[in-house]
C-alpha cells in the first residue's frame, strides 16, 4: 500500500541592510576615456565605476512540498539602493521575482524550471561616433536611461548515473527574449 502523500510548507523572510565600500557596478565601456584611445568600441564591453553603496532589502521565499518528489516555490525581493555621490546604483533592480518547481519523476531523473522577473534598472547611455579612421569619439554627454524589466524561463533535465556522477541539459532564455541593451 503506498504511503499517503505529505504536504509541507516553508517560508523564509529576510530583511537586510548593507553598506559596500567602493562597490563596482558594470557600465557600458563606452564611458571610459582610455577605451576611446584603444580603438575598442563594439557596445559589448563594460567598465567599472567604484562608489560607496548602501542597500536595504526585504525578501521572502515561500516553498511548498506537494509530495516527497515535487516542490514548488515563490521568491520575491525588494531592494533600495543609495550611493554616497548621488548617482544611481547602476543596473541594480529594485524588484526580483521567481517562481520555481522541482520534480524527481524517478530515482534517477529530475526536472526543474524557474520563471523569473527582473525589474527596471537605471543605466548610463551615451553616443559614440566612429570617424573615418575607425577611431571612436565620444559626444561627451552621458545620460541616464531606464532599462525595462524582463521575464524569462529556464529549465533543466538531469539524469543521475550514480550518487557522484550525473549528466544534464539546461535550457536558458526559453522565452527567447533579446536581453541586450543598446548604449
């Protein structure tokens, strides 16, 4: 006779306040003067701007065990960022949400998936011109812009050959969104 299924429920709230000295968020490399001198402008490289960063965050993870082989959960996080120099906390989202599931359909096979949302972020945007000698020239003006949030889906299928060896296939960006920001 099969064992009756057990239901489980778990939640993990978290509140945190942190201060980072010389935090280094990534910015599009087009704002780094040295790069202009090195003939390197393909909008796919980034520089780092160091600043002191204060964060305050509230997060919660709500997990539900449907039975011993099937778990689902929700995760949410709100963050507030401030810098000592008054500039935005570049590319850090205020809102992060995730729904996830994990299913062991046999002793050796496992399937997991996660649907997640990353909220709007503030980024720097500027204009780089390429002259007739292929030398990048900055317009000198750097603006802030809001990068829209996005929704995405990842999934994984795993086969455990033995307790120490497994093979797996991961699928990322399954909603096929183009997530590159043009600067």
